[in-house]
């Protein structure tokens, strides 16, 4: 066995050249492109990680903003609810006050109406009583409508308080004697004679006619009036009835 | 091919240089490999084509094999071992082309490949450990082992030559005998077997080269570690 040294040398050169050729045209370019792809992939991964981090931060911010909005909305709702409750209570109080006021006004109006109706009824009753009394007295003799009341007038004078009686005594020169009709002279003399016993001499009476008295006499001084007439009696009865009605109400 | 496999036949002469068949076929293979690489790597992009995917798969597999065998970053060794594997594979399979003889069935070609591995292991060993450090590995575990370690260097280089030469040359012989005896269809199983044998021998030669260079780079006592590329 002998080695062909030329072949050995040429093949050595060939293999060395082939190593360089494949290194230059195959292995280096492929390794470089793989490294470039790995670098690009790393860059993309870094970008994706950065994007994911940013997205996570934005998501966190959105969550916080949403929570803040929810809290704000909750606070707003609570404030509105409180305001609504306050307004409702205020309105209810106002309505209640208005109702109470209107009810009081209605009750006052009703009481006033009732009182007015009662007064009207009393007046009508008084008028009716006066009419009835007038019709009844019309059947009596005219002298009875005056002279029958003279004794009552004298008793009224005697029952006066001393100060009031003294006031009439002081006014004895200017006393007015009212009667439901014009008094005849004899009737006037009888009245003067009866009153002179109670008030003394120097008595001067000025007769006046007042049909509203129906029957009876009234003596009027400057500050005292002594009544003994149907009108005064009916007025007194009417006051009594009114007082009883008020007491019953 | 029924002539002696130990004799290198001269195909033609370039001046004083005798060009053997093995050299001529090697040139053809160099042309095919370099040209094919140039064509395939002209338009590499970040979005790979199918051809680029295959190339990247080849390089990635080679890197992974270097990393697993030598426990180092593959960058410095990729070109050497990748070229050894591709050239031996292409050379082994070139015997199936009518009229061509595999250069690896030639003793000088295999000797060149083994010598390159020997020189590479010495060179990478010195580059990695320094001259003294590399020479000190011959005295491991004791100076008594220096002759044996030197013999080991030579014998394992010789074993690379003999293994590749024997397997490929025998395949060529078997295929030649089958062709001369049985005609057209009978050699097909032997040709398929040659394909398998050629691939296996290319892989074995490359892996053994990685082991030898890796042992020289790491040293016998140092633990395996992965360095950065």
C-alpha cells in the first residue's frame, strides 16, 4: 500500500477550501438569519411584554376609574335619595300644614256660618215673636199697652243702684219717656204722678213715641235708661236663649 | 471498479499534477455543495421559505449535536463538523451516480479527513487550554501515560481512516460484484443499503470527530460545562 501524496495534498486543500466555502455560503448565513430571527422574536416578545404591561396598567387605571365612578354614582344616588327624602318630608309637612290651615279655615267658616245662621234664626225668631206679641197685644185695649207697665217701671226705678238713681234724679228736668203710642194727657199725668213718687218733684217728662216697644214704657236719662217694655223683655229672652245655645254648643 | 482500492488511479494531469478520480469527484462535490449553498442562501429572510426551513433545521440539529457531544457553544466548530458531515455524506452517496466513485472509498481522502480532525483537535485544544495545558493533558492521570496517550491520538486517527475507508470501499465492492453478477434489479437493495451505510458512516465520523475535539478542548479532568457562544 502506497499513499499518493499528490492526491493527499490536493484533497487536503480541497477539504480546507470546502470548509471555507460552506462556512461562508451556508453555515454563517443560516446561523446569522437564525440569530436575527431569535433577536427579532426577542424584540417582539419584549414589545409584547411592554404592551401587555401597558395594557395591564391601563386596565388597572380603568378598573380604578370605574370604581371611582361607581363610588361617585353611589354617593350621588345617596345624596339624591337624601334630598328626595328631605323634600318629601318638607312637602308632606307643608301639605299637612296646608290641610290643617284649610281645615281650620273651613271649621272657622263653618262656625261663622253656623253662628250667622243662628243669629239670623234668632233674629227671625225675635221678629216672629214680636209679630206674634204685636198681634196678640193688638187685641188688648190700648191703655193696657201703657198703663199696665207703669208699676213695673216704678219698681225698676226703685231697684236701681243709688248712683244710677241719683243720675236720673239729677236729670229729672230732661227725662224722656218712650211709649209705643202717643200718650193721652191723663196717661201722661198718671205717669208723671207715679214717677214723681220715685224721683221727686220738679219732674219734667218729654214723651216720645216708639212703636218698636210693642207695649210698655222706657225712661231715659243722660246716662241711665230704665226699660219696662216687651221689646226689652224679648231682647232679654233672646240673650238668655243665645247664652243657653252657646252653653249647649 | 474491480481494480485495487489501495491504488489511486490518475484521471488526467494538470501540468505536473496528477489528478486522481477522487480529486475530480471531490471537485464536483465541492461545486455542488458550494453552489447549492449559495443558491439556497441567496434569499434568506425572517419569514423562511421551505428550503430555508430545511437549512435551518440542518444547522439547528448540527448545533444541538455539537452542544450535546462537546458541552460547548457550537459557533466555532459548526463549519468544520458541518462540512465533514455534508462532504462525507455527499461523497458516500455519490457512488450511486453511474460513472462516479465515492472519494471516501479512496484511502487518501479518508486519511486527509482524519488528519484534519487530528490537526483540529490539536489546534482547538491549544487554543482552549494553551500549549502547556494541552500538553499537560498527555500526562493525565500520570506521566507514565504519556506514550500511551500519544499512541491513542495516532490510533484513533487511524481508526477513523480505516472505519470510513473499509465501510465505503466494501460497499462499492459489494455493489460492483452484485452488478456484475445479477444485472438490473438485484443491486437495488445493496444500493439502498449503501445509502444507509453512507449516512451512518457520515454521522459516526462527524460524532467521533466531535468527541475527539471535545476531549481536547475540555481536557480529561475538567467537568462538562456550556460556555457562551
